[in-house]
C-alpha cells in the first residue's frame, strides 16, 4: 500500500482514505478511496498509479472506468483503489458502506 500512497500524494490526489478490509471480505486486504479535481486529474492519477504498480512488479492490475474518468477502479489483487471526481464520490459514498469516515467528517478534537 506504500507505493499507492506515495503515488497518490505525488499526484496531489485529495481526501484519501485507507480502509483495512482484512477479516471483512475476501476481495482484498485493503482499499484506498481518493479524489481527483477533474476528469483529466482522475485519469492522470490512475495512469501514474498503474505505471508505479507495474514498475514495482504488480503489472497485472485490472482497471475499470478509465475512458470516462468519473470513477476509476484499480484492482491490484490485495489492494483496491477507487479514484473519483468529488461529486461522483459523494453520490456513491463508499466510505459509509465500509464504515469509514471521509476526511472532514470527523470532529476536530
């Protein structure tokens, strides 16, 4: 997950949330949900992440949604990465489905 986290930071992905899925489902061990500011930003983030994963030996990642760039899903085996445009992310609200807080939803303490 470190490769993905660094890549998302480098590409200025926004509101990144990491969800531990171990013991919750067999589809993956972890999920990252993040946002890009526009269609182009979402596509650029996805392209760069795929390049980084391939360079690290995870070249068989499956991708869905890249042509439209509203919501891109990268399935890298034990890691799922969802890259959304903000309004699409808000509509689907995957964080709520998996019991995680979105950035900004938590009370400052």
